[in-house]
C-alpha cells in the first residue's frame, strides 16, 4: 500500500484545535491591523464610508458562502466514510457465510483469516497513531493476499459456479477496503483552506478598519470564524478530531461471529 505524505496545510487541518488556535490568533491580529490602519489613515469621506460598508457586507457574504460550501464538502466525505464502513462489514459478513460453500478444511482456513482480518479493520478505524496505522496497513495487505490465496485454490480446481461465487465475495471484501482507504485520503482541497483563510483575513481587516478602536466586539468575528473552521476541520479529519467514524458495524459483526 502506497504511503501518503501530507502537505503542510493538510497536516495542520488534521488537528481541529490547532486550526482554531491558528485561525483565532491570525484573525485577531488582522482586526488589530485594520484598527491600526484606520488610526494611521483616518481620512475617509462620507461616500467612501458607504462604499466600504458595501465591500464589507459583500466580503462577509462571500466568506459565509465559502464556509458553507466547505462544510458541505466535509459532511459529504464524512457520510462517505460511514457508508464504506458499513459496506466493509456487509462484505465480510457475506463472505463468512459463503465460506460454507467450500470444503470443510478450506472453509475453516478462510474463516480464521477473516476473523483476523476483521480485527485489523476494527483497529484501522479505532487507532489514531500514525506508526500503528502503518503497521495495520501492512498486516492488512498481507492478510488480503492470504485471503485471496485461500479462495483461489478451491475456485480453480475444479472451477464451479459455487467456487466462483466465493471468489467474487472475497473480491468484494478486498475492494471495500480499498474504497475505505480512498475515502480517508479524500479531504477538502488545500485551495479551499487557502481561500477561506484569505477571505477571513480580509473580512477582519476591513471590520477592524471600520471599528476605529479595538474593543471586545472586535474579537467576535475572529472567534465565530475560528469556531467554524475548527468544526469543518473536525468533520473532515478522519482521525484526530472529536467527530470521527466509529466501526460500529464491524464491531457488531465481530460480536455476532464471536470474535
């Protein structure tokens, strides 16, 4: 299985609390910079104030749209990960039942491997340590090769429709794992984070310029936007956030199989 190396911004968004801290500090500084600019260049005509109000309103609207669009992307990816976890449990459970169609010795071997494989899939969802996940991926790849070898022999000698059905079921088990891994790699594009950050900075800079003095109200927008970005990162992060996919279907399957 190929290793995946995160870009710096992608690595940052893996940690929602860090996103909140960085965003709140940056946006607060932008508000302070806007207030400083207003004091240094205070000469603004009445008609320019109206234009500034329109610009601020348009920028805030654009920021809201970008945040809403990004949150929608994050929730769609979260739902996709949940659906693939359910699909994995269904594929493993179906193949466990189809093992009855094999000779007794082959069925026992397949079920033993499926039990070990099931425990590794549960560990994939539950484990948050990068080094542990690497070892889990390596063991999963080896188990998939062993599982395929366990059903390939009975399927080709002699080749029967029943053996082909078992082979197709194992193919579904392996494919479902690949779909899950792809869903965990599928994150909000880095460009969206850069765009949200740039627009949020502009909004806070403009509001700070209009505020004329930095009071407690000047921290409201940085706080609200930072919380929104933290929520997006939390939903989008498969591992390190408070919101993550639980392997409830796989764990239920393991209990029903006595694993």
